[in-house]
C-alpha cells in the first residue's frame, strides 16, 4: 500500500493524494482518534484540513503530530471559529485573531503551512473579509512567516476566480464530486462547464486544489439520496476528484479507525473498484461529448493514453505553459490515432475521440 504524492507547483510541497478532513473526528474518543491519525501518517497521509466540526480534534492533532510537525501540512482557516466548542463562521477580526491563536496553541505549533481565506461564497463575504481587516491580518502573518502559503475555500466558481485574479493564492479548497459538477446538491454552484474551466485554470496557474465534500456529504453513497438513483462508492468519488485538473489531494472526513482503514484501502483498490463511468448515463446536456479524462476507453489499440492527451490539450488551451511540453514527452500522440472507433464505442460520455485526436494533432502539430 503505497501513497502517491503530487507537487504543488506554487510552493513545491509534496502532498499526499489522500488527505484528511476534520468534520467528524471530534466526536471520536481521544484514544481511537489518536490511533486513526497515527495510521493515516504511517500510510503516508501528510495533508490535514482543520475546518473542523468541533474543537476537540485540535487537541488530538496536537498530541498526534507534535513530534512529526515538520513532515505534515496543516490547512488552517481564518474565519472558522470554535469559541462555542463547535464550528462557527466569522469575519470579525478580533474573533479571527482569538481563534487562530487558540488553534495554534492546541495544535502545538507556531506556524501555519496553508492559511486560508475561509468559506467565501458570496460577493458580500469577500467584501466583509476585506473591510473588517481579516485579509490584511492574514497577509501580515504571511509577511512575518507565521503563515507560509495562502489559500481560499469556497463552493462558488465565481468567488474562486476572483481570488485567483488577486494572484495571492497558492491553494484552493473546493467541493468536487459528480453530483455538484452535474447540477445536483446544495453546493452545486456554477454549471459543469464553469466548474471544469475553474479546475483547468487552477492547474494552468499552478494553484493546487484540495477537495472537500467528495461524497456530497454522504448523499452519493446511498441510492435513495444519490441524484443518480444509484449509490456510488467512496473510491469512485475519490478517483473522480483526483482525475480533475489541478487536484492535489482529496480530504474525506472520518469518524474513527474503521473509516480511516477503509479510506486507506483506496491505495490498493483495483481500477474496476475506482471506475466511475456509470455517471456517464446521467451526463447533463452541456457536458455531453466532453472528455473527463476517466480513461474508460482504454486500452487503446494504438497505445494512446486518450485521457491524458485530452487533458494536456484542454490545459494548453486554458493557458498552461507546461502542457505542450508534457504532451511532447508522450510516447504516443494524437497523430498516432488509428480512427478505429474503439474509444468512441466505449466512452460513457459519448465523446467522439477520433475527431478530438484530429483537432489535437492539428493544435500540437503531432
């Protein structure tokens, strides 16, 4: 069971594809929580989001990782407030300052790897964050070296794009799952094309994405609550998110040791267990014919990595300066397509890959 790591192009940090969210672990007894966190670290998890459901988990993390602090990354939110013992949201500067000081004390650390502008979903949220001085406070801590890198968490593509426009961001926390991308769920903001454009922009600009709500709050895991009328598995949802451009890590929450062990099972799961192509049956109109890089069309008789070729093409068009170089290094390129129709017949999203390969060959010249 080997962890895979992806590099944040902005910071150079080597981040595990499986991170950990903290929405539920506060409800777990301390002994079991420490065992679960220890197992996560033992199996290579090194990225931890601290937008927690309750205050107790900060003490857990502090005890579990005090000696391993330099080997892990904390994603800490300027606006998450635990004064009541449970999660709260604030843009009041004095409350933010008290909350951040309290979190650092409980985590037994004096620095923050990724300091996040927290959960901005409306234009008014951003304006309040600036007006109240919270953004200036966050930037001042970065100048002092207390915060090493900056991020933004949001469910709204428009707000993330506004953050990217500032040039300040090194990381984005965004809700990615097939439900939200296909217009289903409370946080399904922006249409599928807007959301895909955001993922590509993040990769093109080297800004990493950490994924929250990969299971849509658990709704995708139950047939009766899934918008597709069919339950997906955790592994399908994780793979779906990891296949999106820009994504570095997925942050499932756990309730205890059994959840941790099950999530880690993703690392040794078969391709069949991770195959999410069933969602192609529910593709909305505007996404029909769009490659989502799932590689369900494999194996290609000509040896092409069809998903990767499409991804590099989409990223190059989105402004990724490195995409053309990555494409050039591929052993088999779009020009090697046999136009045999194999991938067209297998694509669950009804992409005409033969036609795509012609466009890509013309674009890259090979």
